[in-house]
């Protein structure tokens, strides 16, 4: 959200100097919602959205994590 604040500030400066014709840079701002856990608490990224690499290696073999990273890049 901070980049939107900077963009608005820069747009206001440009408006004051006559470089842009509109007073506001954004007419509609859509905020992303928070993802809540089963208990209604905010889910921290590192805890809730990752899997244990040891479990993946045990279940699928040692070649599965590098293969998964390669498939994400494709």
C-alpha cells in the first residue's frame, strides 16, 4: 500500500505544477483482503503457506523439491 501513497504524492506534485490534468491518480482503489485461519486469526506467511521439505523428500523422493522449483520457473 505504501507505493500507492508515493504514487499519489508524486501525482499531486505533478498536478500542482500543471503536468497532469487530474487531481487524483486513482479513482477506484481495491484493497486485497486478509487470509484468515480456521481460528479467525491472520495467517502468517512463513507458517501457514509452506510445507516441510523433509516431509516432501520422505513422501516423494529427493528429486522432487528441485523439480518443483524448476517447474515454477517454466
